[in-house]
C-alpha cells in the first residue's frame, strides 16, 4: 500500500474530520455494524502516469456517482461528490511517487464506506467511516481466462444488490470461484438467478460477445454492476462506428452461435484488468473454445483505445481524464 490513507467520519448528519494520515490499522469496535451486518460499500478506480510525468485519475466522477447509488441501496448517507473527488485528488497528489512510470502500470485507489455504529440491532446506522487507500499495480495485460458457467450458485437476484457494490456481494462468490478452479477454470460466468439462462457477468467483470457481425453485452437489468469500463468500452466502440447492443444474452444462444461458427469473441471488462479475453467457456458437458486471440479485432480495438486514452497517448474526447496539477 502507498504511504498515506484518507479518513473521514459521518456523524450528526454530516461528513467531518477529513484527514490524511500515514497508512496503518484502524482502531475499531468489534461490534460495528459494518462488520456485524456488512453495512459496507466500496469503489475502485485507477490513476495513470501521463507521458509528461503528470498523473491523471480515470473517470473519478463516475465512481463517485456509483458509490452514491450503493449508499442509497445500503442505507448509507451520500458522500458529497466534492469530498470523493477532492479526497482522492489530495491523497494521490501526496503519494504521487507511488504512481508507476508511464506505461508500466497504474495506482489502484480503493474507497470504503462502512457503518461504525456499535449496536447489535439490525437498524439503519448513524455513524460511518470513509477510508481511501491506494496501491501500485505493475503493468499487466490480463491473461485470457477459462470460465465455468455455474447454474448452481448465483451472484445477484432481482431486487437484491447486484447492481451496486456492497462488500457483501463478493464473499459469497468465492465458493463458486473455488469450484471453477477445481475444474481447471479461472473464474465463473454468472447466469441470472431466476431462470439460470441469461449471462450476466464474468467473475468481477462485465462481459461482451461478438456473435457474427453483432457486438452484444448484457443489458443493465438491475442485477449487473454498471461497470465504468463497460461504459468506456461501449463508448469507444460506438466512436469507431460499431453498433453495440445491450440486450439479454442466453447461454443457449452462445452455445448455438459457437456450433454455427459465429461466436467470434468474448471478453470481460473492469478497472483491474481493463480487458481480459475469454479463452474458453465450460457449460455443463460442453467446452466452447473461442478463436485465437490474434483473430479478435474488436477486443483489440477496445484494449488499445482505452489504454491509449488512459495513458495519455491518444486524445481524450470524452473528458475521462482528471489531471492532477503537476507539482
Ligand atoms: C461485479 C463486478 N462487475 C463488474 C466490474 C467492473 O466495473 P468497473 O469497470 O467499474 O471496474 C466490477 C468491478 O468493479 C465488479 O465488481
């Protein structure tokens, strides 16, 4: 982790005591409802070193908005967007030496908001803590992944919290991931909870398919996290003149498309990896092996465009970069 962390507290109806401190443990009561009942939400975003040595955050306002969607769903007070943005900017500016050199990775920034009410009762809390920490990631292009379609476990159900980011969405996925690894896969391709038929997400990434001439990704049905990278990928594809359809995608359709030789590409998108190719999809007794990575122009376009914009080697037509003053 980098040298510093930002902390703040919410009490008596407002956020206060914002401070940047050396990174270290938090003194917490064992009965806070953040721990006892999972009243905890989080966000993650990256900062990239630009060619001139300056540092830029990637779409921080999108993460600030999503944090507040999570907050609303989890009975957590809103975090003012200015506090999110100024807090991240101040912390990353202070720890700017931790941002890897241009082209060699990024700084990952993690925000958590959780209840610090000490109460055994399950009830809306009144006190909350914010912390922001960061950690450098070396440059990596996520290796292609083999995925297992699980129809035993589900990630998110209608009316639940799959469309936002409470910490509690993640622990229950680990058993499914372990099952995938036991079967020689890297992660899980999640299906919808109701019919176990429609593809939703790929591990902790949104998922895209190229079927014949169509680029498709599951529509945001409420059980899918609206990924910032998903939105960026759709935007760069549309900028390049492609049509991207957001629609229900049944797993049978994927199997059929493969059998007909029309399944050309599959990839996941997310802040951590930017883009990861799916090499194969295992579903019941079928193993669907996708075309070689070299034959996947759509994913290549997305990866190259997003990387160039984030690293500052291409123009930024949508204003995604939030450049920190060069001190
Ligand atoms: C479940 C899930 N889906 C998708 C994503 C990708 O979202 P983003 O592109 O905003 O990182 C993430 C990561 O935040 C995630 O946790």
